[in-house]
């Protein structure tokens, strides 16, 4: 027996090992950070210590996943977040890694009602099979459309079954949307060349000048969706981001726009039990640790992470699981990040400011019952609000409602009594939430001013008389520049998973071409991918991302993509989208060349 084997045997008998011990620091909790930590903690055959540093002192998930309670014990979180049908990796994490029963923590798939500044535009139907026995999917009021919709590919099924307000969108408007099929087919969700081409023009220019939709369709349908999905006006959102976002959230599969909502606070239902699972695997989750520096260790191999309270952590690898603008701020004071090749354009990333306003009202004298769409069918919100939101507890509202401060601010209205079990059971209050996006014009208002504005915005959007209500409690969350802004050229600045030696990152702004997903799902996917890359570089065994690929193209879309490639090849177009025929005059008039 050689000396090495003898030493290994002696160490084994002594309960020791020659296996190298590694440490990884994950900066930021939330979906990305917890996903990366959970994936690393699955390592076998190697000793790896994972530490999550979360700026929030509450240890309840970071960023927009965080939550807490008011002084009176009422739950608050940084906005309401939906779970779309194609969040397959997110659902698997909740089910397999946390051990949750999805039906216990999430509602059934729920319709949403879209409003423009002029009023109700459409109700998005629930198309695919429901998750619950005995629950039915939405049907069109037109029996002929309902009968043929099942044989049509997305998005034509959505276009037929959605309940449009004829006063807002006429037949010509709806027909003009056919032109968008050309761009949808031409844009490859995971193709770098497509992203480069469409990232250089605005969504507004694409939809009006290349896609050929009518100005009315753009104003009433497309613009409101842009304000609440990629969260900005079409003039400040890249066409690539708009096409990718719409594809993932609405078009890629039948029922892609179907959404489930948590039955309560994400912290209570998901992140608290997830943290327990991580700690059982040996992961340390430390709250109140806002990081302000990342440097290389003196030996040049490891990293040193410093928190604002003076705490220091040494690590073999660091994973940034914070937003793009937070990463840019951290880069300013971190020599290691300044030297990281992969982070060279991170300071070009921009953020969207959001304001989440949760308002508890004195309940109406009697509940309004028989309401549709939610986990619960009754509410004690004012009857005018309840009736205006009778189809669904979620109202999606475009920009331009009410005040100049809301000219570029889209928002969502939520009747939490019909969504959250705790709020539904409360007898002393009725709970209304208004989440505003692109809210730079209001973020510095006082709490009382924001509440007053939110109530007036609800009245204006729903076209009801001004609300005369008594506010019992309130909670305002201001998230300045916290949400990724997918402006023109943002894809070119989006970094990959690995930034440099020992430095990695994950989040919804990472590597837009790598996996056709958005928001929570993108954070989960890149968190797992970052963990797998760290494991590969450190030589950890048993760490596999096991990412579920995005849904494949339908046969119909595959055929359209082949046609689009042929047109592009024959036309010789390289730099810009190819316009639909009825926009060519406008396109030529601008002096543009493909």
C-alpha cells in the first residue's frame, strides 16, 4: 500500500477526509439566491458550505420575494406576483425541493381583466385544463368560437376566446394583429442574432411600423400590456424584450397566459418553509447582511465578501443573486467586480421603480357575493369596486389614468379578500392592493398621499364614483429602480452567468438568450445554472441544474419560422425586422433599409 493510500486509510479511521472543503457565498435571497443555494446543497462527494447573505433583516426571502407584518400584525410584501402556466421550473422547486402541495399554496388558474385609460378592454380567458377536479376552464360567450378554438394554435385561440369590448376594439383592430405573426415567427427566443436585431428598435416602432397593428389596437391592448409585463412604455422597451415577454407570458403554448396566485404572503407560504429546508441541508441564511464589497483574497484564489456591519466572509466562489442595478452599485466599490470581464457593462443596466400599496379599509356593511375568478367569491370591499371587478379579483390597468404622475405608470388592482385566505377570513377589514410600475413620479410622495392617489386611480380605472372609504391601516413598499428595465439595447448589456474567476451571477436580467423565460422563472433557472457552473469550476460532484427547457414551438409556429427564415434569406434583410406588406410604405418613407 502506497503512502498516500495509507494516509487516506488512517484519516478515514480517524473520521477525517482528504476531500477539500469549499465555501460559496450567495449574495441575495429570493428566487435566484435560494435556487442557487438549494442546487449547491445537493452536492455529493464534496464538502461545500453555502452561506446566503440577505440584506433584509427578516430572513424571509430577498428582493421582491420579501415580506413582513405591520405593527398590527397584518401581512405585507413587495407586490403581488403571479405564477404563469409555463413556470415549470418554479413549480418543480416548490413541489420537489420545498415539499409543497401546489394546490395548498396557489389558487387555481385565474382570468385577468385588462383596462386601458378609457375603460375595460378585455377579459383574458383561462384556456387550458384546470388543476382542480370539477373546475372548468373559461369559455367564450360565443358557442361557435368555443367549439373551434380547441383546434387552433396559440395565439389564435386566445384572440378568439378573449372577451373584447367592441367599443374599444373593432374587427379591423383585431384583424390587424395578424401582422404580428411575422415578427413573432422571425424572432428566435434563444437566438442571439434575433436578440441583437430586435433589441435595437423600440417596441412601439416594431408594433406600429413593422407589425402593422392599428394605432387603436396599440393604445388599447398592446400598450397596457407593455406597462404591466416588461413595465414600461413601448417607446422605452426594446422590441426584442416585448416579443420575448409576450411569447413567454401569452403565446408559446395553449393557456400560456393562465396564471395562478399565492393564497397568502410568499414569505409565509413559500420562503419560510424553503429556508427551513435549506438550513436542514446545511445552508446558512443570514439576514441584515447588506454587502458593500467583494475583493480577492491575498492568496489570489479565494474571495472576501464584506457586509456593511463589518462582517467578513471568505469563499471559493461568490454568486450575486441581486438585481442588475444593485449589482452595478456593488461593482462601484468592489475591485474584483471592476476587473471581472463579464461585468463590464453591468452599469448600463437600468431599473424600474415600483410602489406597492396595500390598504385595509373598513368593510362594507354587507358582502358582495357571487363574484367570479378568485379563490373566494365574496368580498367586503366597496360594492362599486366589487361589481366592477366581478369577473376577476385582478384588474390590469395601462398607463395614462388620472394624473400626469401616472402618464407612464401602469398598475394592477387586487382584491385580496378573494385571493388570500387570511384576508378573506378577516372580519374587521377589507384589503385592497394597488401595485404601480414605472412609478418614479410618485415614489417620493408621503404614505398618505400615495394611498389617496391609489384610491383615486382605482376609481378612475374602474370608471366608478370616487371612493368614500375609511382607511384602517396601510403599508407602502417603495422599490426604487428595483425591477429589471428591458429598454432599447438592454440585451447587449445583459451579462452571462459567469463574470470572471470565482464570480457568478443569476437573476431575471441574466443571459436573455439562454432560456426563454421571464421574471420568477428566469430567476429560478439562472440560479440553478449558476450553481451548476460553480460546481463544475470547483469540481463538486452531484450538482446538476436539471433545468426544464422552455416549451418547444408548436408545429404551426415551426412552419411559420421556416417561412420567416426563407423570406429573410431571399430579401437579404439582416439588420432590422422585415415589415408586413401593408407597412412597407411607412417603412420606406422613413428611409430605413433592412
